[in-house]
C-alpha cells in the first residue's frame, strides 16, 4: 500500500498526511501495530516450520525401533505449525486492512482541508462577456442539433444523452486535437479495455471510499472503468520497466463510466455530470525523482490545449482531503462557464508517486544490475466530453451560432461557425444568400 519503511521510520510524516486529508491519525498507530503483529506471527510460523523440517530429518534418520516413539511429537508439531500458519494468515489480513486506511502520503505543500480548501495558483484568459443574454450549453446544443438529452433518457435513463450531427463531430474533433498534442509530445496512443479485473481496480486505488461510484458486473466480476488511467496503470503490472531512456508515456482513448453516487441533484441539466463520456487520458511511468517535474509538464500540456481553444481558466492545487487515496498531489484546471458564472473542472492531473506501482508491482532498475525499485505513476486529462460545455458557452453568438476555435477547424472539415438547425442568413444587398450561408 504505502512504503512500509516510511511508515516504520517516519510515522509522524504519515500522521501529518492523514490529518491533512481529514483522516484519524490513530490509523497510523493501528497500522504500525498491525504490521508488527504480522511480522511477529510470520516469524513464529517460519520458526516452527523450520523446526518441523529439522525434526522431520531427525525422524527420517532415527532407528526403526525409535520412530514409533517420535510419531506423537511429529503430530503435535504439525498441529502447532498449522495453528501458527493460521495465525500468520489472520495477522496478514488484519495488517492489510489496517494499511488500506493509510492513503498515499501527500507531497509537501499540498493544502490541508476538503473540497473548498484548494489554493488557486493562477488564472489565464479574459472572462467572456456578451451584449446579449447567453444561452446555456444544452440550449445551444439543441439549437445546433448537437445534443439530445430527451432520447438519451428514453433509451438509457437519467444522465445519458446522444451527441449527434455536429455534436458528435465536435467531440471527435476535440479528441483528435488532443491526440495530436499527445503524439507531438512523445506519448504512445492506446485504445484500452474498459472492463478490468478487481485486482487492477484495487491496485489503482479506486475501490476505497469511492467504490460506490464504480460500476461492477457481478456475473463476470469485472469493473467498468471511469478513466483509462485504470487499464493503463495495470498495463505493466508485475513488470520491470526500462526507464534508462526516460519516462514511458501513454495516451489512452476510452469511453468512461461513473455512477455519480452521492451527486443527486447536482448538475442534472445537460452533459456536465453524466454516467458515460469519452476521454483522452495521459498516463506516465517515470522515476520517483522525476515525478514532480513530469507533473508540471502534464499541466503545461493541458494549459496549451485550453489556451488554444480560447477558454478562460484557472489552475488550482487541490486540498488533501479532496485528492483521492492514490494521489499525493493533484492540480485541476477549471474553465469559466458563463451561464453558471463559475469555473468548472475540465482537467485533472495527479502525481501518485509510488502508491499505485507498489500495489501493482511495477518496478524499474535504478542502476544496471542493481536492486529494483517502484516507479512513480502520473495521470492527466487531455480532452473529455465535458469540454463541449465550455466551448459552446464561451464561443456562442446572439443568433445561437458558435464560432469554432481555429485549432479545431481542420478536424471539422474547415467549418468556422456552427449554425442552428434551419438557420437562414439575413439578406445582404448585392450578395448571393448561398455565399453567405457558406
């Protein structure tokens, strides 16, 4: 789970991290005691087993007429070994349970507190203003024939939707723009499985407090992923990576599923908080010493995307209590949504240090021929369906049309403006209406 040497040698550091996350510091004492009991029980079992093996050799060498007298001792010793093994297994289970309550140790500087205790690092771009009453993204999407919530609910239930026509093309354009950004920066593109085994979901830390947000298929005992971070984290499970040439970077394109447990009544209008969406996720395996620099690099790529799309945004340092168990630090980027008069999260990028790699046994060799060590893992969103919300609202015009950011136009066949269904251009003297429409 976490580095046991750190827990044993620097318990105060772990306590401070737990407190910053809003967890009881007593969990650290309980984990230390459970770890000690596990080691004591294991030592007792291994000592008895060694004694049993040695005694077995003694019995084997004993004269035939003495062996019968040793049978009772053999039986007694076997029972003691069996009991010791049982105690060792129980102590191991108890230790695993206690250690699971210790979340990844936060990086120095992460703000303490909960969801509202983030620190704003910077704002970029001008807040958009309008000389008309702006429409929200759903109204715009319906005018464009891009979003159909009503039929999404009819087919699949609440928080499902159809993207159609230009809406479908817009999402694919966003994903392709993000994919090109990833390719230009050394990421290997991946289309990943969206169903994973329990040990993979557990290994990434998604089966802790928020397990009720994950969809589970009972019959197959498989989980639907809420991000391609999960299968990409499991991609190198039980492997030793070669990082001599630098980090290994992947960009996973997948459909994602989240039950949104506990979010009833929040953002029920439109496609802000839905059960199914698409996302391009960056995932990096690197050395622990390079992880923080890599984290900054992922944020920079996200900012380049949002700036190119003409969105106003802020970058926040997420507070410890809102990190999730795997992240040691997380930066969110929130774009301005005009009709809400607020910044809303579009991207998130986390430095999980060695937490996931330890659980999934992903290692590297710091020195040739030397001992292996766990890698660090990082993840970050490069594009997702929710971005359509900020794009439509930010670039809307009074007539319901939407100006397409220049960087997206090549991925939309050169379209510069998205027009409402049935739009007819106002007549311009001396100009052919067909030319205006074009």
